[in-house]
């Protein structure tokens, strides 16, 4: 497999504190990978190390199979949106993004065309000549996102890209990013796990400067091996349910009122499980929804709990 980013045993010290403590993470080419972890877990530090903004204490970074970030080798091929980035207030989106395109090595015409196209895609086509000072916080964030895609870079690093956007623009920007699956390698750090679940196809759980788990989204949430039944009340007769699906593992999430069924996808399909389990379940309680896979929040909390216990 070709990896767009390979980092091995990364350590970053700030005095006696380790922001990264041997973090190893490889990102497949064209993956949209979500970084999930608590504040201070090391997600931003990892991004900054990959982009060459930080000098690591030890470990290795291999970016696009050409070693650590090198302006000569990676100019125009890698972009980043830092979480707390700002824009020059007196500049205008079109001229600013055209300038960034020129810095990436594009011709003036190509840079201007790419800037106009990206601004239109983030719903700012009518504000291309407005001063940044006159734009709302959400509009400025969308300019920053557009900047990351000027010139179609191979690797895009986005740190909390959707924070500060209204619900309509969040939905639009999710679609903007997911349309690029299979075309660019995109890494997204966010505390909104629903956004990660919608946009990403690979997940990395990071805790205390280390990777806890790296897998595809389907593997993490168990889309091929888990069915979740939202029920009106907890079933009273688990023996009857177990008899209906003897090869499955059943558990009940009291807080969510979900019956969780895990099964071997090599032996059963979701239709097989529903066919045998649903009649027995409906005999005891109403079922409002059936979902393939757990949600990302539950999967994250289970993985993190397993590392603590």
C-alpha cells in the first residue's frame, strides 16, 4: 500500500512534557482520515510536525515518500489549516487566495482561476472582493478552507475545519470535503464525532501522544458485524432472543435504549440476523430503528476505556 504520510515513533518534548510520546501513524493515499482524541492528545502537534512547522524531538516523518517536509519537494503539494489561523484583515479573498496560489508555484492565471473556483465552491462567489474585515467569522473560516484546496494539493491537513460554521454551511462543507474522496489525501481533526463519521473513511484514535487504534471507519464502528436496535423498553426475556440468534452476542445500552447485536460477518448477513432476531424482539417490545454499526462516539469511548483499564 502506498502511504501519503508515514510517521514512526514521533516524540515531541516541551521541557519535561511529551506532546507526542512515540506516536506512529500511517495514512493511506487518498484516504480521508479523522483524528479523534481529547484536548492535548497530540493531534495538532502531529499535524504541525507533518507540515514542518515543528521540529520533532525524535522519530521519523515520510511525506509523499520523499522524507520530512521540504519546501523544495513539497511546495504546492501539502496544505494545512491550523485551528487558530487568522487572515490579513485588509486583504480580499480573491487576491489573497491568488497570492497563495502563486506561492505554490501556479501561474497567475491558474492561481486566479483556482481561487475563484474554490471561493464559489465554499459559497463565497459573491464576496470575492469584500475586505476580510467585513466578513463574518464563518465566512473567514470558509476562505481558509478554500485556501487549503488551491491548486489541488495532494495532502490537506485540516484542524477543526467546521468550527464556527452555521448548520447549513457545516452540511455544505461536509459535502465539499467528501466529494474529494479518492482524489486527495485529507486529514481532519475534530471534536465533533458526527462530522468525522460523515466525512472520513479512516479513523485514528489518539490518546496521550500515542495512537490507540487506526482502522477504517467500517471496522471501527462495526458496520459489517453489528446491528443496533432502538427499542421502546429493555427486553425482559433475553433467553428467547438468544435462542433466536444463538451465534450472536447481545447486549443492552441502557442510556440509549439500544439492543446491540454483534455477529460474525463471515457467517451471517444483516438480513440473516434480522430475519431470525426481529420477530423475537418485536414479540417483547417496539423497535423504532435498526442501524448497521455502532456510532463513532461509543466506539471511541470503548477503545479509550480499554486503554485505561
